[in-house]
C-alpha cells in the first residue's frame, strides 16, 4: 500500500475516460478504495486523503453524470 498507488490511479483516470467513468459513479470513499484495491491499486484511506490534500483536490462528486475533480494529468 502506498501513496504512489494513489497517484498511479489518479493519473490513470486522468488519461483513461473509461476508468474515470467507472470510479466517478462510486458513491463512498470506502467503496472507491475497495474497487481500487481489487483493480491492483493498493492503498488505504489515509494514503488517499494525504494525496488529495497534497494536490489540493476534493473527493466529492457532482453533476449528472457524476464527476470528480481528483484526476491528474
């Protein structure tokens, strides 16, 4: 588990619209992390929160379809 895996997922979502769409519809942070871990991006909530804080990003989603402003490019 590592913050590096969080960054890998956020960059992957930034470049892959299908991956981004998959994660944007996930309602909770716990479910987001569980899905990420099952997809091979192993990290925990503390690591996700730390990366989001460092990058000044917010986990909340909005809009229709749902979207998050967490994806890095």
